[in-house]
DNA sequence: CTGAAAGCGCTTACAG
DNA sequence: CTGAAAGCGCTTACAG
C-alpha cells in the first residue's frame, strides 16, 4: 500500500495525499477528510526510507553509547537514560537507532554513524575526555548533543549536571557532620564525570583549608566490583567517611565493609552519587547525590530535535539540578557520637 | 559525496561503483581496486535511505521492548539482552532501531513498527501471554523472532529457556535439601515466563506427591519492590523456603527478611531466577537459575538475520540451557540442621 | 487549493 | 565485465 494507491482511492493526486500526511495546511478541509478516511481504512503507513530520501530527514535520532566495560551497562544509568530519550522521541513522533559502540571506534564505525544518511542527528552518551566520535561530530555538520559536558570544545551542545558542585556539596556535608578523614573512590579519570567529581571532592576539602591525602583517593571504574576492590584497599587506611563517585560503586564498598565487619555509618560513613533506584534500598540506605538521569535523556532528545529543526543555531547547554539525599549511611558524625 | 561522484572520480559508471560497494563478484579486480581506492580516499558512505528504497532492505533490525512497568527496565535483564542483540548486529553489519513500547499499543504504533518500510525484521522481547503486536506480526509478513516462547501460535520463531523445567529443578533442589513448606513468589501471570515458572514450581511439588498450598503462592511483578511486598505478606505464613521467580524480586525478599530479622538460609531459604550479576554479591549470595540472557539476544538477532535472508522458511526455535547455581541462600535444610 | 514533474541516491535486471 | 536506464516511494518547488 503506497501513496499512489491512496491517491487513486481518494481520487486526488499523490501530491495532495502527501500534503495531508504531512499536515500541510494548504488542503481543502473536505479533501483532507476524504484522504484521511482512505488512509485509515487501508491502514496506509508512509515508507520511511522513501520519505527520508525525498525529504532529506527521517525523524530518526541516533543514540550512541560508548561502552568500554560491558559491566558498566549493568548500571541502571543507561536504561534510565534510554527511557528518557525514548519517551521524548515517542512524544515528538521520532524514532531512535541505537549503537552500543566500543570507544575504540574504527574510523569506519564513525563514518557509519555520521554519514549514513538516515538519522537526522545523534545523541552521544559521552563520557570520555577524548571521544573521537565527538570530535568527528564537531567537525561535521550533523546535529548532535552530548549527555555529559564537553571538557574543551565550547561549540558543542549538551545536557549535564554540575558534577563538581554536587560532589563538593556531598563532601561538605560530611565535613559539616564532623568527619575529617574523608576518602574518595573515584570514577575513571578518563571520564569527564569521574574527573569532575574528584575535583569537587578536592574543592570541598580546600574550602575548609584541609590538605588532601593522596592515600585516601582510590580510582574505581564505576562498577560494583570496582567499588568493592577500592574499599578493600582503603580499609587499612582507616577513613572515617568515604565519598563514592557512584551508587553502583557504593554498593561494592558496602559489600567490602560488610565482609570486614565494619558498621556503616558507625565505623565508616558513606555517600554515593546518582540516587539510583537501589540506593534507597541498600543496607543501610545510601546518602547520595540525586541526578535526574531520565530527565536528562528526555531533554537531550528534545534539544536535538530542536537543533535539527533550527539548524545553524548556537550551541545549547542545560545544567540540571542535583540534590543531596540524606539517608542512613552517614550520621551525626564521629565527634558528635563521642558525647 | 554520493555514488555519482565516486563514479566520476573512478572513471566508471554508477552501476560499477554500486557493485563494488556491494561486493558483487562480477567486477574486474583492477576496477574494484580503483574504485575502492576512491571510496577510501573520499570517505564515501552509501546513503542508507536510498539504499533501502532501491534494494528493498536496509540491514536494520527493529527491537521492541514492551514495557508496562517502567521499573521493570531497571532489571539488568534488558541491558544484557540489548547488549547481546547489539553485538550480534555489529558482527553481521546490521543496525538496530529501538522501541520501548507500552504494551497497550495503539493500533498506530503497531502499524508504525510493522509497516514503516525501513526495518527488515523485528525482535520482540515478548513477555505477555497476549501481545497484540505479536499477533499483528504473525498475520503480516515481516520476519520476526521473539525472545520468549509463544504460548499458542506454533508458527512463530523464538529463542527461550525452558522456564518450567528450570523452575522445577530449582524447587526439586529445595525438596532434596529437606525443605517441605516451600512458598513461591511468582512473576506476573500474564507474562509467559511468570506463568511457566509457577508451573515448574507446581510440577516439582507434584513429583514428590506434595499438595500445593495456595497460601504459599504470592504473585509478584518481577520488581524489587514487588518481591519485598510479597515476602512481607508471606512471612506470617512461616515458609521454610521460597522459590522467587526472579533475582530482582529475590533482592526485595532478602530486604524484607532482613528487616524482619529473619536469617537466610537458617530461618528461610531462598532460590532466585536469572543469575543476574548482583545475585552472586547479594547477602547472602543467591542460589539461582542461570539463564544466558546475552546469548539469547545474540541468537535472536542471528536467527532473525537468517530468517530475512531465507524468507518463507519454517519457524525456528532455540531453547537455551539453564543451570542451577548453588550459593549460600539455601543450605543443608531444616532436617539436616536438627542433627 | 491542486496536480504534473523533477529529483532524492541508490540497486538491478537488461543488453551488450 | 560494464553501462544506460528504469524504478524504489516519497516530497516539493512550480505553475496554474
């Protein structure tokens, strides 16, 4: 069933059917109704490929998730992000093509994404400091937006949270509670969020005029196993509290603590990051920084759709608010407890 | 940069360039090399829409995940499935379009998926007993495969595990250990896997000539919160052991047990299903049925690609093996412990 | 408000 | 082994 057929059945030209399909106002109302009736009756659905070829756009958004560690994808972060993007796309009558790419892209993969002549734009769940895909995108002219800020190029559009400020606030909270020997388990330092959150940790200490102790900084990889391993190495160094740069890692830290028979927060306090669904249900429930992942996805999609509609517009940035969620994994602090 | 240009630069016709691009053997070797050289030099990438329109296929697979409860998507099951599908697609030079659909599809959504003229076939992470999309697919002629068996229509292709047999084995294990008062927290009974696993539970009891007690059967929804709520209601009924139809629900059950100060496995033993990454790290580690989710995804994709290549072939079925993984959440059993 | 026609960038018989 | 040409199913100036 194609345009031609619908035109014939409606007794109009293909042009007119096309106009009706595309909501062109220049169609007489009764003509429109007649065509619409036929469309409904025969269940006509325009061919996306033909449409894309003729119109030069497809209402398809690409989503690329650069994934080194496959374990990372187990983090609910990505499902939430995808959900946000997907729902915004549904709302705006767009579809999404998904690429899970190894960040060691071959050049061919990059070309496939940027020049396939199908997608109207792409969302990159960007996390690496130096992503060759992002660079290719910046040099090309396919609209794109990053989820996660770009560290250097100020021509790119993105949506993000202020990871540095949020981490700083989280650590400041620990300091306010009276904790002093505060460690951190960081994300990978080649990921922007990982570096930014460590930065925030440092800033919070500096705000109080405290020196930071390199022994209390352990690099994790945003996975549960990574948090577990880091916490084990950290334990002998006797931290009073730990700022863990993701809830997933905090879960691992919690496990290491449990195995070592350390009580949380009595022996070691913990603060996570993300406020993933499981954080509230952890034992003990995690104090953590809530970030609106799903909303970030939705906004990224909408931003991209807008960028596609209005090309040549300046870069757009949206910084979403975070919120420190206080739960049982840190309490009144060691000083207070002594009284 | 299009075919025309490449043809001009190579000094051949568009037809020849097209043949080279598509690995048609009917091209003289030196011509092929010449064209390839130009293709590489200018970074030519064929336009997917044009290609799809002309050739009638696109090497794009649709993936639809019918999602009622959005909380369900937090289950690592879907990320794993997507990873499997995605990696198989990469391997076979295919791409994937993703639809997260409310299973209360509007007819329009179904048409959009089945008649968009873009995808060559679709994978449905089918879980509902009666999915209108699946029915539409069965009546149409777009190749498709389900992840999860179809309960009635024996013309559909799918990959699945034997949920019934696996559940039966898990419960038989509890029985062997000496547990008798065995409860189950089921998945939603409008999901095939949910119904099949309950069936397996019943079969295991029957194998031993044991009657089953309706009071010991609680319906969950495959979420952590659902498992938690079900376990709370179950507790007063004093089960010795519980077969929980998914690890995610088992996590919730574990939380309810912990809050009620019940020890696992001393007071209540637990068996889960899925062997999700977190199952081994739970406290205590979960005995559970391992199913190869990622592999199921990969096989579904490969099956679909094959079905597309060889249309009109009979339905294909693959049942993947499961394995009962013994961990600490159930032990020698109440009888044994008395000695 | 409507239609005839060109064109989007490919593939693929067909002829040679 | 190669090229000219038709055609895939749409959209969109253009003319009326």
